[in-house]
């Protein structure tokens, strides 16, 4: 379920960054902030579980940022 949500957010950010590159910064920052809070909270769990939780949120955070930047880069390559 969580993976599907992250994939859906990545797709929405990709499309939004492609269509409205300047306005897509704010939703990206909101998602980044939300996942950052989860990453910090997960890192506070004891032992290897904390590292696992922190890593999963960090990977999701990196994926959403990468999809938004890919949309902006693709839009920049258009001849329009």
C-alpha cells in the first residue's frame, strides 16, 4: 500500500513538473517535508529497526525528488 502511494506521488509530481515547472516546486517541497519528518521519526526507533525505517523514508524522498527533477528536465528539452 505504501509503495503504491509513493509511486502515485512520483507520477503526479512528474506530470506536474512537466506541465507547470515553476509551480511544481511547492508540492515537491510539501512531499519532501512530510517524508523528511517520517525519516527523522523513523530514525529515532531503537537499533536496526530505526535504520530500516529511516532508509525507507529516505529512499521514497529521493525517488519523489528525482521524478520532479526529471519532469522539469524533460520540459526544458522541449523546443517550445
